[in-house]
C-alpha cells in the first residue's frame, strides 16, 4: 500500500490534540461492506449505501476497489458511461488507472494520486487500468467516493481536478504515531488541496501498532471511518473495527482511533479513511449514474444523455460503445 509516505513522519506538522472539554464522537453503527461487481466486472466492497447505512449525506456512495493482484490481461475497468448531479473522487493507493472524459479532462492516476471529477450538468467518462497493468498484471487498490451536489449546483459546468500525491497535505498525530494524508477539507486546522463545492473533510490515515490518533473534527460535519486494512478501535467506548468495516459517528467535536498492538495488514499499520461533510438535507433520487432531486430530473437526465447533450466520446477513444448503446 504505497500511497504516499515520508521517511520520518516526526518532521511533519502535528495535529493538535483535542482539548479535554471537547466531546468525542460516539459510535452509532458499525457496518461491514458488501461485495458486488461494477464496470466491466471488477469487484468492489461498498459500505454505503447499504441496508444498514441508507444515507451518508453529503456522500452518495463509497467503493473500495481491491486490493487485488491481477494476472496478465485480467484487470478490468469501467468503459464509457455518463454522470450527472454529483462529483466522483478516485483515490489510488496501489497500481494505476487511466481516466478520459468528454470534457477534455483526464490522465493517469498513479499511486497516491486523486482524480476529482465534477459531473455537474453531465459528462461522459471512462476509468480503465493502465495498459502496462493490463499486460503485465499487478496489484490494484483504490477508493471511489461520490460526493453529492446541492440542488443549486447540480447543473454546474463539469470540471476536473488532477491532484498529485505530492500535493496532499501531510501531517502527523500529536505524538507522531500516525501519518495523515489530507485530500480535501480541514482536519485539525490543516487544509487539503481538493477544491470542493460541498464542504467536506477527507483523509487517509496510517496509524502505527498501539498508537492513537486524536483530532478535532468540524462539529457541523458528519463523521465516518472506513478501514482499508488492519484493525483497531474507535471512540472512547473502544468499538472494534477491522478491514472492510465502516463506523458512522454521532455528534461531537473530536474523533479518536487506536491501532491494535498487532497488525495483519500489508503495511503493518491501521489504515483508515476519515470522511465527513456538511449535510445537504435535500431529496435524493438516484438512477444508476444520475443523482438528482426528483424523478422528473432523472427522466430529463436520461433524455439528455440519449440525445447526446452530455457530450460525446472523443474520436481517438471510439474503440468501444457507450453505456446505453
């Protein structure tokens, strides 16, 4: 799990330890992600939406892709398909993915990189493993998060952000026992590089065996923790968390995670995504790749897609067929 790391995390800025008067967020639920096939047939683990977590406002979906070791010519991706009404955030941990879209955005998403695509009014894109990964095989591991847009921004112009691993904000815990990679938003007073329409906080933390990560968390935000690898506990109540599990937290001003003394994951650390945001509190109607506020808006999205109003596949990529054709 390369992502991005540093030789000596003790040289990094340190998160402030929450004040004793700050209330730790209690654990509301712990859910194990279910597995399903996506795209051209690759498996994902999806902690939400699920029967246990029906809403994660302001987020729509979280897909954990891998880790998987592909044999040559086994890797699969998601061919050309449309989106409208939200943003996709793809964070690569191992391996590489190539993205193209009908708005001219795209490129290779390498280890530690984040590709942030605002679908807005509508866009077509594909997400495929890099050619060298397809030919030679190799490890593939990443996460895709769907961030909802409020009604006033659902028809915003599409845009694309290419966040290199070197651009992420790197900090450590107050005692130097954890590396925190801030992708977007504010964590403990430090800002990530991602530019967001919907206010969120999103970070990948690596906690050393036996160490504890404590950080202030915006009181007006929701808060969740998803385990990529390893095991530990969360909250003052010490609720157990292992790989593939999501903890949804209640109200409070701080978040605390503790890694078990023994770690079984590939990095030997407790690898956790921390995420939350300002709830939008608007109706959500989803139909596949479209997320809107009403059934009529979904009908309009399908009509616009079929009429070609969400763009066209660039000529140089016309090697396959679009979704719906």
